[in-house]
């Protein structure tokens, strides 16, 4: 089924923060809409940790529905009748872009021989795709969670190539708490005997138990206490009383096990290790002498920073930190905190206030840039 993926192969040496280059570079990507004659209507959407390039159409490999089809499509807020929308699988991913499951120079999957990557490396790969498409300047770059990190990296490293930026439910650096959760997930994967020190493809195994546990732990951070209580509370799963055992007595236990089992069918375990590590390494200010505002001084476009009140994964304080730094850099920035009890995943759900804010931001940006 891999043939159903749109994959660009570039015979270039992609420079990496960790040293050396990656060659060749493969990028799995999708586009919707049409690029106008002036090539001024392109929107790059950056996906989150376990996302992919299928932001507005079903994934032909996994069968999963589009992950943002409530926002992206004909006549929708990110209107593909008006904009040329691009989304690519991140570097290190497992949906067509070069990653640890890709075939390396020796003819076998890279495994742990794949170089450790960063958010900046992901953006370098995206920029190579944008170059290939013949686009000098993006109308907007939009992304949530890890996608928001990529948005911030774009305007810090390529400020002249972005007209508008919307980082959503994100942060300018990973907190110790988030690094800790990621480490729990990585250790769960690596403790699975079927991981085979990263060479499980050659061994014909798959660390499904470890990856499922990693997904379960991470999924908790995407929800709020209020959302968990509303959906599950302490309700029992298909029983009237406790079993006094270790089966899934509670609905929340059954839900997490289900989330874990679904995840292993669509995601590569080594990709999970690599991408979480890239997020942990992200600290945008570190490349600007510790001053986050200096990362934004060259960006002359418009920005909108969005957060969600019940998000404890990337809390509103993280977004306020970004907003203050942008103000200090002279960026025309608006900040919007959505009142919701849905937690971090609210950016993927039906949140009318968020959707209205995005619509207003895109219209203002279109007026700024003279896009009809």
C-alpha cells in the first residue's frame, strides 16, 4: 500500500543539527487546492507528534480519516478553493518521509543507524519541499502541538519566507515534565523484548506492547481531568461490580488500552523514539543567546498564538511566554486563550471560539498580503 503515498525523492545532502547530512531525502506529502499564478496563496500545515500529512483527506495506508477535516477543505476555514494547502510527513516519521524505518545505504532499514534529528531538521526538510514546489514565500504556516514548534522554527530561521504564523497549543521549549513523559514512553518501547535494540524489522518482530504503553501514557497528557471525568468518571467497563483483579475494571482503563492497540497498527516504534527526542531537544531561545525575543526580530509578518485553558501539556503560560517575546521583538501578534475543558487535544476538536479566531486571523492576513 506504500505506492498510494505521494513521495518526493531529493538527491541532496540535508544538513543536520547533530552533524553530517542525510542523503537521499524522501518526503511524503499531500496538497489540496491550486497554487495561484503569483504563488502567494500557499499554506503549510505542520502536524503533531503522531500525525501525518493527511490533514484533509483519508490516509490511504491506514484508512484513518483526515485529522483536521473540520477546518481544511472546500469552503471551510482553511479554504482549499482559495488556498493551496501543503502538509508533509515530518523527518523521522513513518508515512513516506525518511526515518528509521526507511531503507539505508546498506539496503536494510536504518533502525538506530538513522541520525538523531531536531525540529530544525524537520523544517529544513519542509523547506526543501517548498523549494521543489517553486514557492518563495508561504502565505501562512499553521500547526498545533509539535506542529506549533515547527511554526516557531520557520519564523525564527526563515522569517522572510513566511507571511503569517499561527502556533497552536505549543511551546518555545520542552518542559522537564514533558521530557519526563517522553522518557517513560521511550523506556516502555525499549523494554519490550521485541524491540531488538531497534532492529525489530530485520528480526521480524514488532514491539507492540511497549509502543502501546507509550501511547497510553502520552494520551493521558492530551486530555484534561475534567474531560476524563466527564467521559469516564469511575464508571465500570461492562460489569456491575469490581472483579478484584487486574483486568480493565474501569472504562478509562479500557479506553487507554484501546488507544494503545490502535496506535501500534499505524505508527513505527523507532519513529516514536526519534520524534519525541526531537521535541525534547527543542529550545528556540538557545540558538539566540537565550533570548526568545531575538528569535523573532527578523519576522515582519503577522502572528496569532493560540492556547487552551485546560491544556496542562502545553499550558497557556507557554503561549503567553511566546506572545511576550514576540511583542518584545516588535511582531504584530494577537493572543487567544480558548476557554475549554477538553485539554490539549482541543485543537483537533470542535471548538467554535478557536475556529472563529483562525478565520479572523486568516482574513486579516489576507488583507495584509493583498490576497483576494
